[in-house]
C-alpha cells in the first residue's frame, strides 16, 4: 500500500460525528451496566458458594454442586474463546 492509500484510509470525511459520539456513549453505558450486573451476580454466586461449602445438609450440598458447575462452565468460556482466536495464529507460526 502506498503512502497515498494510507492517508486516504485515515480520512474520515463521511463520518457523522454526532451519531458517532452518541453511539460511543451508548456503548460505554451498556458496558458500565453490564459490568455492574455481572459484579453483583458474581458477588452473590461467590457468597452462595462460600456459605454452602461447609454444610452437612444434602440439599445444601446439591445446591453447592449445581452452583459450582454453573460457575465453572461460565468461567471457562473466555479461555475457550481465546483458544479459538489463537488457532489461526498458531497455524501461521507452525505452518500446518
């Protein structure tokens, strides 16, 4: 790509900036709300796991196992996504 191509790539003549800033703030707002919801749910699930971990009651043990499986499944999802995203990179590096 020549220098003129790079310069034309970074010219934002057709951008509607008021809409862009509005969409940016909407994205930030959705991110903040999502983080707040996940933090509250994570705290509640963590407390539930902690409080049910040492009980001798069968129903509490079953609840602990169910919540533990749920947490472990969702905790592994980011790692699975990372593996899937790194597969093309490893194919380029290794060559097969």
